[in-house]
């Protein structure tokens, strides 16, 4: 095990260079030779050559028979790990006050999928983005909720009436607005629920997501374990969306029957 850590430290040292990281990321897109790469990175051939040699010695890249350099399978995997590290570095101040909660380890390991996420701060901005996600949906709205403003209920119900599939997961401590119970007790909404257009489940998961078929957002809890509805990450990039979709499905499959009586009204 000690030898393994020495090898890890050695390879980390090889990629501990902005230029070598750029080389690997460029080669992940397409193979290249030193001369072309030097032009792309605005560097000298001699400097690039030294860095290509260092990466080759660590089996992160290789030179093919045509003289072009390619990234190895190992190198590709390292690049995926770099994306996770890049997301965390970019948002380390955020994670000084936020936590992963009960997020399963497989989702933490793939956190780099959220790299494209745009950080948004402010309760009003967050709610506006949520409403836009609802309004932009044509197929489904999946959400995990710790707070459900009345205007969000209006948007979701309006979409359900248009045939958009609604799957919602509520926490036992979800805060709901006054007037919600009266709204969902209306015959038209009861029919949407009985027809399965609106499905609800319950789970105590701490990480919040809301997504449609095109875009998604995610909110992590504070280090105190509280939901933070005043900041989030949003993106329409496929990797980001897939991470949120996979997480929602994981929570849905591990949730239990919905109980309206457990929700807290304010």
C-alpha cells in the first residue's frame, strides 16, 4: 500500500503543471504533434517536448506510429478525475459552508459531472430559475423539495394539466405554503394524482435537485445539515443533467409512500 501511495504522489507531480494539464485535455479531444500543440498553447517546441516526455514516462500519453501523441486510457481516466477536482477548487468557498450530506459515494466520485454548473446566489434568483425549469418542461419535472413556494406549486400543476409528468420527493421536514392543501384538494388535481400524472414520494435525503428533460439544478445542504434555498448550481450540459437525473432516480427508488400529514405548513 505504501508503494501505491508513492506511485500516486509521483504521477500527481507529473500533472502538477498548468501546461501538462492543458496538453492532456487537448489530447483528450484529438491527437497532435509537438509543433501543432506549441501553436495551440502559444509555447516553444522545446518546452512542449519536455512536458510530452514527462507525461509519456508516466504512461499518461503515448506516441503512435505516425508521430502524433495520443492520450492513454489511464490518461483519460485521470482527466475525468481532474474535472472533479476542478469543480471542487472552483467552488471551495461554497463548500466551506456546505456539505455533501448523505450523498452516496458514487455520486461524490463523479462530482466532476457538475463542472459546467453555474453558481447562482439569492433566494429570488433560485426560485426564478426553478420556475423557468418548470416552464421550459415538455416531458417531465422531477424534483426533491425541502421548501415548496406557492408559485412553484402553480407552475408544476399548470404543467401537469398539459400532460407533463411530475415526480416529486418530499422530506418529512419540507415546508409548504399556506393554501397549498386547499389547492391540491381540488378535483382536477386529485384526478392528476389518481391518473399518475403527478406522483409523490418521501425521503430524508439532504441534497435537492429539480430538473426537466433539458436542464437541471442542484442544491447542497449546509454543514449544519440544513437545506440552503438561497444558492445552487444550474446547467443544461448533458453530463450535469445526467448526474442530477441519476441522483433523482436513486432517491426515487429508495423512497417510501407519500404522507401529506408529515409536511409542515408556514
